[in-house]
DNA sequence: GAAAAACGTGACAACGTTGACATAAATTTT
DNA sequence: AAAATTTATGTCAACGTTGTCACGTTTTTC
């Protein structure tokens, strides 16, 4: 049975009204008499009628947004995705996942396709794509709504609503925390010149050292990316040096986990012989031994806020660009000791 | 400029042909002369025309599939998602993410909505939803294509194409591995009566013990779920007992990580004082100290296969149900020693 | 108590595509 | 060289909605 999905016209026929009236009932429009309304609703329930989203979309703006990200394996992505999804569910929006390679040069083309084909009406951009001013402008030029998540203590411009996360301030706090405990030789792991979060955290690190009257030692700033393996490699490099640090600031928890691992390999006790801090408060930062002191980054909240802004932008079609900043809090755990 | 997105008719006008001809060019249909083809293509490029996916969808079956899962925070989800996404990209399909709570009783209703509204044409089901025979049948009754991923050494039935993963066999191998190294008191952490993967691994565990002439001790089989915290709690419980085990079989890596953590709390050296194995080979299983011996579960591959089956089902509209089984391999690392 | 406003309903044209069919031109077959 | 076939293009009706407008029927207003 049920060879075909019922349409609005099937409902109309059975309810003995015009299909436009059914449309009114479905969309909760005014000026439908109560008895017809209930009659139509009964038929809808009886047939288990679902409005065809595709057909509806032909007449309305898209109810979908895209989440665009670059590093598909980070835990950060799934947290963000969950945050976005929670908002989408609430507002009846659909989420299109769009992992991409920001180095491929294909991003603009890919996004143009999904926007141009009317598949999505808006886009949430994460770093490093969100830092690409030109990309944002080109998406905007295609009538797409854009919300971006960036690192910074203020929105870089008013191009579009922006969620900014104050990495510098957090980098400052956590470095100062180490300084307060007496550490003087603090290494910075995961410096990356193209990565705004890394740079922000680095600036905070420098600022805290300066405040304490210390200078930044080039030897202690190690470049690398935000992975466990890179953390291992950077720590190895560091431990080969003559002037060993007493504390390590990993630019994210994965780097810190790599450092932890490497310390164990070198029979260094953490935190007694070496203090290590991470950044992000990812789930596994409290599952390592010792549990990592880190900075809490509320990814789900951040992304949910981005989604909420984007959705209201798509619904209300406002031009006013609202921004939102997030401050990050220290999470003190067991991977740090006084010197 | 560019106030409106160009349509097929805009292209047609500019190219001086009928819009149907443009449609032919876009869809690569036969019987279009080469010069018109190139002329149209030039205009398409010039206007940066993208066929409107929504309009197209009104005439064709949906090019979207849903990924339905229950446990949004597991790493397993993102790996699967990536696998599915890779297939979708290749075939031009769209992915709709659908996390849900299998206990809410809302699942059928939720899926009915996205299927009924023509949003998706097919669904990939993961445990425990995939084990619900009735759910599968009801989705099938709505003309949806379904592919499910289940635990087992064979597909449970021919309702739909099925990816089955042999947990029992893997549970057997890893338990036998411990037995070979001389372990006799091996605990099983994460028994869960409603969880087929857990039960499969448990059956393998029992089979291996029997093969070695041992009986399963109730004391050593601890019920719990697949989380770090549960792993901690179960290990605590175990370590309070008189007859302590020499090895722990964690039903997944998170449980094993919890066990590792708890062992450390109790000053037990792993693997010298206690051997621990996990299951899944999630990224962090090689980032713990010591690195976990575990079973490799190729989630991305499994999910990619599921997506491939689903997509071919949606495209070719075949009725024949093709299945696919995965065997799991041991990954030997450092968390196990001979007794 | 007539005019105006508020309600309630329906007809019909979009929206941008694809599919069925028609038709004209070019080519092959008889 | 007429008939049949192939090739190349166009016309028009769907698809299932929502928006615009029109048209009755009530209720309110002066």
C-alpha cells in the first residue's frame, strides 16, 4: 500500500477544501475557520501527510546552512557540529557539513556551488577560512549569509556577524599561572605563523613573560601544528636542548598530550620534573595521567551562537551585524606544579 | 550587480537557444551539436550559472542521505561521518546528519518526517537503532532506502543491505592473545545486555576462555557503558575485590583508558602489574601511556561502504540486497605483558 | 441601514527544472 | 528520388508548494 507520498492536493480532496486552504492550515496562517482547521488537521494526521520540503523550497529561501571546516579529525569539529545541530533542530533548519582543504584553492568554488544551487542560504566559517577576508566578501557578493568564528579580542571588521574568541587573553592567563608558580623557562609549543589562534596564544604568552620582566627566548618557541605527533616531535626537540624548560605550554590539548607522552618516554615525571599545560579542554584532557591543566574552550556554545546568529540573519534578513565575544577560563588540574 | 541568481532561461536567452537545450548540455544528454554545446557552455561559464538543486529535485529522486546515530560524542561518529562524506562527495550526494536518542521513542517520527518531506531518499542506521527490526521495516514501508551497520558474523536478515562487523571473532582473538601470554584471571569491562557489540565481544571472550579450559567468573564480568567514567568506576569496583584480575578487557578504548587511569591512581604499573586491552583503535589509544593494545575497527571504511551501498541502491533502484562483512584485526602495542 | 472593514475561501500563476512529445533538418536506406 | 531513419532542436506540461488576487460572507462603523 501507500504507493505514493500524499500531497497537499490529496489532503484537500479528502477534506473537501481547496489545496490552498490546506496550505494555510499547514503554515498556520490567519483566517481559517476553526472547524475547517480541525477537519484538515484530521485528514493530515490520517494520511500522515508531510509537506514536501523541496517544493516548499522552490518558493521560499533555503532552510539550510553549511558548516565549513578544515581539520576534519579534531574533536573540536564534532563539538561545534553538535552545537550547530542543536540550534538547527530548534529552528527547523537543516545542516550541510562541508569539510574542505583550505590549501586546495577549491574552497570558493565549492561554496559557490552549494550556494549557487540554492542548497544553502548561509555559511558558518571556521579558521583558517574565516580569516580570509576576500573569501567572505565573495560569498557575501553571492547573496549568501555568512557568520564567521575567529580568534581575536574584537571582530576584525563589520563584513558579517562574527564570533570572536580571545585566545590572547587566555594565553596570557595560563602563562601567568605558570609564572606565578615560579616557572621561568616556559616553552611554547605549536607556534604557527598562519594560524591566528596560535598567534593569539603566542602574543598572550609573550605579554605574560614581559609582565614578569622576562624576555622571550627563541629557543623555547617551537613551531609545529596542532597534532599529537607534532607535540611529540616538538617536545623531543626541546628535550635535546641544553637549556631545558621547566614548563611547557602546548597550543592545544593534543600537543600537550604529545608532550606528556614524550616526557614519559624520557622518564620525566609530570608535573614534578616538568609542568605541562594544554588548551581547549577537550574531553581527553581530563583522561590523561596526570589530568591536564588547560583552558576551557566552549566549542559547542561558540558554534551554537554562530548558528543562532546565522539563522536569525536568514530569517529576518537584517543587515545589522551583531557580534559576540567569548572569554576563556582556566581549568586547573594536575599537570602543573610549583617550582 | 548580480541581483538574482541566473536560471537556465537566462542562459538560454543569452545563448540564443531554448532552455531545454541548455538542460541537455547541463545534463550531458546526447544529440546536442558540438557548436551549440560549446556556445552554451561558454554562456554558463560567463554567467556562472549553477543549476538550482531544489528545482531539479522536484523532478528527480532526492540526492541526499541521512546518517542516523545515537551517541554523538564518540569519536566513532566522526570517523564514520568522514567515511560517508567521502562517498557523498564522490557521487554528488548530500549528507544530512541526524543524531538522535534511541530511547526517546521519537526516532521513527523524526525519520518519517525527513523521509516524508522528501528531504532524504535513504538512511544509514548504526547501533542500537540498526538492531531494531521493526524500525527498519517501517522505514522501508515508506519507500526509503535503508542500509544498516550491525554487529555480527552474518547479516541478521535480508530486509536491507547490511554491513556486519564481527565483534565476536575479534573479542575471541584479543582474549586468546591475553591467554597465550599466561593470563588466567581476565576481567571483562563494559558488559551491556542491550548492546550487541558488547554482547558479541563478550561471547568471543567466553569462547576463548572455554577453549583454554577456563570458566567465566561472574565476578570478573562488569556491566557498564562505553565511557571513560564508566571505565573508571568499573575498574574501581574490580580492584576492591579479593580475587584481582591480572588483565582487563575493556569493551572499547574509552573504557580501557578509564582503566588505565584508575590503575595509575592505585599505583599499579601497566602492563607490569596489570595488562589492559581496549577495542576500536581510536586515535587516542595510541596516545595514552602505555599505548593500548586494541582491535582495529575501520570505522571510516565501514561507513564508506555503507554509504556506497546506499547510494547505488538509490541510483539503480535495485531490490537485490548486497551485504558486506568486516573482520577486525588485533593491534599489538604496549599495555599488555606476559604473566 | 448603507458603507466599510474584517474574515474565510478559492483560482491561478509562479518557482526552475526535467520528461514526453512534436517537429524540422540531415542522413541513410530502399 | 521517395521513404525511412537518425540527429538536433523546441514546446509544453508536469513536480508540490506558496503568493497574489479575487470574491463572497460576515461583522463593524457611522
